[in-house]
C-alpha cells in the first residue's frame, strides 16, 4: 500500500544567479514610470524621471505597457537595450500583434482599451508607436544612467561566485535582502525555481515574473551597500550598538510615533513626550546614528524625522542570522580568534595576511606570525621561501615579505642568498 499521500517530497533547489538583464532591467523601469502609487521616497530616481515626462509621453507609456506590454517581452537574450530595440523594429508587426491577448484588454480603463483596440487593427502603426516610444525614453531618460552605473552593476556580478545558504525561494530572497520580504515580493514566490538578482541603475527594489512559470527577476538598486557583498559572518558588535539604541522606552516611543506618521517635526515629538528638548534631542541623535530614523532640516531651526523601515528590517534580520548555527560556526571557526589583538586587523578569517601594516608594531606582529610557518630545523631555497609565504598572504608580494623577515632578523640567510633558515 502506498503512503505517498502522507509523505512529503523534498523541495527542488532554487537556482540563484546575478545578471545585468539589460532588456528586462530597462523595460520594468519604464513601466514603473506610470505605475500607480509611485513613491518619491521609495523610488527617487523613477519619481524624478516620471516628473520629466510630458503629458503625451505619460499617456503613451500607459498605452505601451498596460495595454500592449505582451508585445514587448523578448524571445531571446540581447546584449544591450539598443540591440533589443533594433530587433523589435525589424520584427514582423503581425507577430507582435499575435502576442497580445485581446481578452486581457478588458482589465484596463475604457479610453485606453479603445485606443489599444484601434492599434491592434493596424499592427504596423502599433509597432511604430511602441518602438518610437521606447527609443525616445531610452535616449532621453535611461541611456546615460545605464552607462553611469556600469561599474556598480558589474561589481554585483561577483556574487555569482557565492554559494547561497538556502534552497527555498523565500530563504534565498531573505538572505539577499538581509531583511524580511515585502508582501509585494513574497506574493510572487509560488512555483519559483530560479531567481535572477538584477543590479538596477533605476529601481530601488522590485520583483517581476514576466509571465514566466518558474523564474523571478528581483531588481535591486546598483549600490554596493544595498547588495550582500560581504563574505564575513555577522559579528556581535554589529548588533550591540543598534540594539543599545532600542534599549530605552522613550526611544521606542519615538519610533512608534514615527511609525504612525509619515514624518514629524522635532517640536511635535517633544510635545508628544512632554520631556525637555535636550533629552529628546539626545534620543533622536542616537536613533539617527543607528540608522533607524532619518533627519532633514525643515527650512528653519527645526528638523523633520522619518522612520527607516528598511534599516529596522536589516537589524532584525541580522539578529536572527547572528543566532543561526551556520553563522555561529563561521564565527567560532575564525582563525583570527586564536591570534593576538594586534595581529587580527591584518588577517582574514582563514588566517591569511591581507594587508601590510603602516606601523612597526603591526609589522612585527605580522612577521612573527609568518616566521612561525617555517620549520626550525629546515633550510629553504629562495623559491621555497617565496612559495611558503605565498600560501599565507593575499596580495602577491612574497619577495617583500621575505626581505622584511630578513631585515627584522627573523629569517637568516647565507651570504649568496642560496639558503634561508629560521633560528
């Protein structure tokens, strides 16, 4: 008798990659220009770009992306948005027309639906409108920013070398964001087997499926601080300082006030708490330094304050990660824990020397550490010394370290430099 109804199959591993995705990257950003509820605080670049659109451009943007969007989806990968636009121009207009599900047009407002229906009767005119609109937006709004952010975007590609810690889509996204997952993203995770993390020069945070059954594209602002570039485990010191900012009832009340209001003036907070201005100022300063609130001058001596929910999410996620078995094992296996405090700043967690100290005290600590790698009873050729030193530092200059060991009297050598030994 089969027990398959009562057994649970292991979930499939979710594949994670990082890619520039130039076509999807630009298309989703263009679509968001006229998306309902575009928030200047949440998406500053998009909001500024949307403000530069003419009334006609705004209308065409809605028409292209809300009514005719299915015609835009690429059927292959393109190396650049310009190449994609050229291919779209060369495409048979009837093929683009066939991609659009007429029944879905009923979901948009009547005037837009009527205009789209008219265009569907003339595929060539539809294609021309789409291509002209995309090319104009690319040239006037998007191309320069794409080039400007290239270094940051390509830096994010190094994450492809990382082994991600979890196989589930939600765990993968949570590890990437280092915070709890917004509902707008978690609602899209059903059936996902592949997640493509995309560094964007335009979008702070957005996810889309593009009608793909198993793939989610997650777009994140192309800034090194926004991406999980670190390879080090979370340290206790990263938790203690922000936690101390929260370990006060008055400061927690301030955060509650700011959570209930979009922003508040300092005087409004003082009035709510009924305490002295200096006391409130001290609390606000500590919360601001910890990143839980933002501070902005209101044009006079007063200041405006806002809660920073993303920072709160990052802190709570960091705390939860600190206490995972994986993080604890990484911390406890750190080779630096067994070394003197003066040496630790110059080592990585594997015990490799990563930097040459500027001060003599630090240099002596590094050289004492390296000389211990040499056997007391063995003699080495110059090549063997270089090979051994190369195994214990990351900046590929064994000759400098060899000479430093000799200069400090830690490594002896024959007059002709043929042999080296430790005394």
